[in-house]
């Protein structure tokens, strides 16, 4: 062997050795990477003392912790999250996804970083140990309380505080629990989420939460148990109906403080006639609400009945009738028949569907007036007709949306912009009782609107 070839052999050996070392190092690094990937997935992260979770993982983790807590404290919760319920389909609920060995986060992981549940406050005994148990699970808990509106009346404005909202936070993600209470109209109510002095305003971005921006009212939903993303939860059976109900759920509390002040100026009429009238008006209101809800026709308190709710949380005893408003788009031919079947004969019908329709039914010594409202650009209006002259009138209101409220133990709608509505109708002195009222001239918003042509009278002026 020459000296040159011996040198070549040594270089070759070194090269092979280097390549081998490089290859095995790469293989080792690959193994480490794989193990790390595997261990993170399975929660055995040995490389990071501070665990990093992806958004989805953190969210499911929070939900598992929360549902564990709910189970331990027997909290009657159900899912009301509008984003999650919107993602649901009938199939997902029926076939569940519990068969999947590794659940995806398809329903709870939405575009938002929170999930909302409702809790039946009436079925649950408040337990202060909740705070401690949350901390044990690594959940930060914030509780928002407020006055119990069921204890407030025009006689007594004091009330104890009750829990209204709970927020469970984990890794920057949130479970929001809105507490629902049953009110005297047999509906469910949750309070607004308002932070008191000294509360942590940075706990979460409160503006993004949808339950609690306002108080809300709901009919009691039927619940079913299902499995979503591998987690057992209760949801409203009609989840799409619930989401729709949520969008119009805003609730206005009656202004007890102002009503009390009103009654101090103008003491309540407690005569037998006044008490009797209020009782009849109450049962007429309940009956009308039932008839219209069976037909699926939404309505709101109008004129004097709306004024009574807004001004004095009550029915005005000298008002002599119950006034309701209905959008003309919701008119149905079978409304009259439905009221007659319920024992309320038609008293008069003025106008026609295309113009100034008004129906009046005779209750037990109390009249039910239904005014149909028409859309006209920036304003809405309802019509009036004078039977003897055929004169038409128009009552114009600023546009409004509808909110829920309670009157006489009934959940009813009122214009959300109640003050504007009442002011339009009764003027700036709406807060002063007026016993002599002429519907053709007293309202602030009345306009003359011509006369019905005589040939139409048989149709547009029907008096029974
Ligand atoms: C769900 O509720 C809506 C009203 O919000 C209703 O129209 C629909 O019929 C309901 N569906 C079922 C299956 O009850």
C-alpha cells in the first residue's frame, strides 16, 4: 500500500463516520420532535413547565372543568350560546357525536372566545363553596349581583341582591352563565350585567358578551340532553327557535320609583269600581294575549294601556278599555273569528287592511281595541274613523322596536322607546292624569286624514 492510498482510506473513513453521525443526529432530532408533538397532544408536556394550549384545546379544557363543577354542585344549566346553537343542526343533535373517539371542537369552538350557559336560579340553592371549588380547578370566577326585581313594587323599593351572572375564566377564555329566574308571569328573566364599584373591569371584554347587555325575558324552553364535542349538555329542544327568541328578548323593568312618585302626587283609586275594572281589564289582557299567541300574532300595549304601564306600572282605572297595537303585516283573516270563539264578539271594524284598520271587541264590561300600525318611511301610524261622519284620522309615531315587559302578571311587549311613544301620543304632560279625553282631538299626534268615500262606508264602517 502506498502512502497516498493509505491517506485516501483514512479520509474516506472520516467522511463515512461524519455522515453517520450527522444522519443519526437528524434522526434523533426527528424523534425528539415527534415525541414532543405526541406528548403535547396527550397532555404530558415534559419540555415546557408552562403548558401551552391552542385556543381550541384551552376552550374544551375550560368546558370540561366547568361541566365538572356544574355536576358537583348540581347546577341546572343548559347551553344558550347563540353562536354554538346556530352551528347545530337537527342531525348533530339526533345522532350525537359521542361515537367519535377523539371529538373535534365543532360546536363549542366558535369565532368567539366564550360560551354562554343559562342557570335556573329557582332550582338551585346558592352555595358559597362554588368560589373555592372553582379555584381548585384553576378557574377564576367573577360573580355579578343585582337587586331582585321580584321584590320591588311601588310600595317597597328595597330588595335584596341575588346572583345575576357568573363568569368562569381559564387561559383567557370564558364561560358566561346567565342566571334565569321565574317571574310572576311564569316567564324566565335574566338581569342586565352591570359592573359595580370596585369590580374588575379588565376581567374580560364585557362588551362582547351578548347575554346581559340588557335584561331578557323568555318562555320556558323544553330541554333535551345531547352530546356535543364529546361533552354531555342540555340544550333547548327547539334551538333555532330559542336563537330567534333571543334576538327579541330585551326586557324593560317597570319604573317603580317613578310610579311611586306618581302615586304620591295622585293617590291610587281604591274604590270598588276601580278595583273591579282593573280585575276585568287584567283578565281581558290575559285572554287577548292567549288568543293572539295561539295565532302567532305579536302585539304590544298601545295608547292608554301603554301609558298605564309606563307611568304607574298599572292599568289606568278610568281608561275603560284595553288598547293593543299590531303590525299590519301580521294581520290574519282569522283574528276576528278567534276572538269571537274566545267569547269576545266584534263590536266594530273600521277601515280595511290596506288603510286604517281597527278592530274592537266587547269583553266583560271592558272593550278591547286593536289598532293596526302602518309603516311610512321614518314614521309609523295607525288610523281612526268617526262612524257618524266617515272622517278619517291618523296617529303618527316615531319608529320603534319591541321589548318585553310585565303588566298584571303577564309578559307583554311594549315599544322599547316607550317614552317617545307615550310622548308622541300624550304630549309633554303625559305624566299628569287627564280624565276627559277625546280621541279625535286630545292626542298630540292626531292628524285629520280626509273622509271615507260614501260608497265604501258599508265596508269600512261596521258597527255591531
Ligand atoms: C321552533 O320555534 C319556532 C318559533 O321560534 C317555530 O316557528 C317552529 O315551528 C319551532 N319548531 C319546532 C320543531 O317546534
